C-alpha cells in the first residue's frame, strides 16, 4: 500500500539553529511529493512541491527539500529557524495526475529561545 | 483570488446527532476533496469529486457519511448519526492545474467537530 512516514513526532530546535524534518515514502512509482505546514487552528499551507527534475526544491519561508530516490526520502530543511516556524509539518505524496494526497502523521516543531 | 471557504469553523454535537459541513472551493477548480484529520494524525481522504461526479469514495463510511456537490461548485459533507470517533477536523481542498501541467491542492481552514 502507498504510505508516507514521518519518523519524528516532535522536534525541538533553538531559534537560529538549522532544521531537518524527515520524510520517507513507499510508492510503486516515484510520486509527486509535497510539504505542508499547519499552524494551530489553521488549514494546510503548501511549503514546496516536487514533481520531477531538479532534486533540490525551494519553497516559501526559506524552506527547501531534497528528493533522494535511492532512499525514498524527501527531507525538509531550513538553515536558520525562526520562532514563527513553530507548527505542525506534514509530508504528503500523490500519484501523478489529479489524485488525492497521502499524508504522513506529521512532525510537531517547537522553537525555543 | 479567494481561498477555499468552509463553514462552520467549529461544531459541538452529541453522539447520534447529525451535522453538516459546507465547502466553497476556489473559483474554477473542478476537483474538490474532503479529508478527515483526527488529532495527532495526518489528513485522510474521505471523498474526491470531479465537477459534480464522485471519483473516489472508497474511504467514506457510507453507513453514516454522505457528501454531495450538486452543481459542481459548493459541496456539503454530512454525518448522521455521529459517533464519538468522528471528532476530528474536516478539511476541504480544491485543486488546479499548474502551468507545468501538474496539480496542486489548496486547503480551507477546516471545520473542527467535537462529538460528546
């Protein structure tokens, strides 16, 4: 079955430190890959997406993600975290075309001073 | 452009009662999704519409959940009767085709349902 795994339930980082959130997928073919952020009481905001091509993708708010086919991974990174980045982060995947997303369980990011 | 609209934002009901949620997608988006997000989990698809037709409702608990999109625009999701385990955030999303021919989904703020 198609699945997305986010191994880390909760991560705490200091403000200004770098961040990496892990995401692994299990799909028959390389899926489309997405990272969304959800602040408390808010909907999901798309941070970045990977369809094909360049394996390093840039997103909004200074985030980037790297697709590694050999590891079935799509990890999210940010070089310097701000307190406003504290939120829940979801990795998602879909088959090509106009198809539903399969989400991971999310990683809650806390930022400390 | 206006985003995906959902109402109500919050709803508290007792078990065995019925409830309905409304979604208005982004103008021109033919595809509409309903997802259920239980606390501590990622969203899970309930149903996908293309215009006013159902594309995928395999994960919709049809004994109690129903959804419609009569004119291919707004959609309503109903639960009757509600159970405690239906407590969740119900997210509506609509999708559009990017300039590269791919699809992106845009999410509404969700409706938080609490069943007591």
